[in-house]
């Protein structure tokens, strides 16, 4: 398979590692050897190539993506920042370890970020600290109410007129977000290790702070129950050529929003689709989608096609294109004392 324009510097092995193993990563003692056997390579060669791609920024990490609010608590938030203060405020927001994504978007609310924390109390405290520190008015807080499709996987072989997002995981998961379960000490240890990504060594599950059989058993359970949404290679879409993205939002009647959200998810034309609460009067939208593409025109065309396919024009909507990325990393659910040493 030849690398596409989205990945011009990848050799055949690297392309296969990125494109085939963004999910369903082997839960065996030597997972990189399992990948090597499928690819006709060696364990050390697979590790070396993944390490190179991680060092170059193509790969964020190899590891787990947790379902939002399955552990800890998280929320999407936004600020309306005066343009002349945007860089300084963005730095202040990004300095919080609990902030894992931080983007400028084209809207009155122009700074959008995701906050994840070990518990709802810590989440609220961080949001209050951000509001007090940034002095940009109230933080717009939009917690997740229902997820329809959350899967930032990218099919690097897709054509521009096809979806590039992987479909729903083969592991069934609840559409309605449930409260986070309390974690035992061993589970907290594992979460703290996993949020850094798997170490790129022959037996990575033996290096997560628990006995290897226990770590493998617990991760297998979390994958099966949907606590881990995806286990595999987590790519960085900007570095792979997907330079444009937009958050499209609609104001859908509450009685219809779940049906509309499921219909959008079924098209496999979006990377994210979820319901969040409105914040009237400043934010009337309750259905959110993320669409990625190689350029702005491609993203706009995707949104237009999606709107026609799912008959979304009847609902008030707006599109917030991303213009700058200030921070992008995995969510951090470990207690703050561990984050401070991370």
C-alpha cells in the first residue's frame, strides 16, 4: 500500500502501523511482536518505527482513549477573549494540566478547550480557576449529555469524497453517558500509567505499575465494557495532513436530538458527534459534530453534504472553523499530585 498525500514521509511499514492499528491493539504480553507478525517485520523494527513517529510528532502515543466520563469528569468549555489578549489567555489555559485540547475558533467564543479531571469537584475547581485567572467573563461550560460517535481515528487511505473516520468500535458501548465509577487504588495506578501512553518496549503491560497479568485482565475488562473507547496508535491529524477542522453545531428540538444525532453518526462522515447542554441566551446549540479534512474547502463540502443527507437545514446552526491549535494531548485523569510529576 502506498502512502497517500496525507502522509508523504511514511514508508510502507509506517503507513500500515498508522492506518491499521489505531484500534484493536493486541492485549497480549508482547503486542509489538504480534503486530510484527501481521506485517512481516520484527518486534524491534515495529518499536523503532513507532518511536520515530512519536518523536517526530506524527503519533501522540500508543495506548488507551477513555470514553468521556467513564472515569473522572470532563467538559468542553469556551471563552470570549479580546483578540489582543488571545495569545496570553491561551497560554494561561494551556498551562493547566487538566486541559488537553485548546483551540482558537472563528466565533465570538473564540477559545475552546477540553478539561478533564479525576472528579467533578476538581473539574469545577479548574474551571473556576481559569475564569478567575483569564478575566474574560464567564466560562461557557458544555458537559457531555449523550454521545453518538466519538472516535478520532483516521483512515489515511480514504479519498476526499469518502469518510476518513473509522466506524463504531466492534465493542458495544452505551450511547447515554453514565456516571464515572469510583476507581480502586490499583485502577488509579493503571489509569495514571496509561494516560502517558504505553512504553515502547517489548512487554509494555508489565511496565504499568501492576503485575502484567493483572494489568492485561483489567484493560481487557475496560475494553469489553467500553471504559476504554479505543486502544491503539493515537495519531496527530495536523501532522498527517488533515490541516482543517470545524465544529458544526445545530439547535435541534430536545425531543428529536437523539434521533438526529444517531442519523449523523450512521453516515460515518464525522469524527465526533454528541449532544451537549445549551447555555441560554448565549449558546442555543445542543448537537455538536467535528469534521476534519485536508483543507477548509474539503471540510465545508463535507458539512454541506452531511446537512443535505441528514436534512439538517431546518435547524439553526453555525460552523466554527479552527484557526490555531494551542494544545493537543491525551486527557489526564490522574490526581493532581501525579500530574505535577508527569
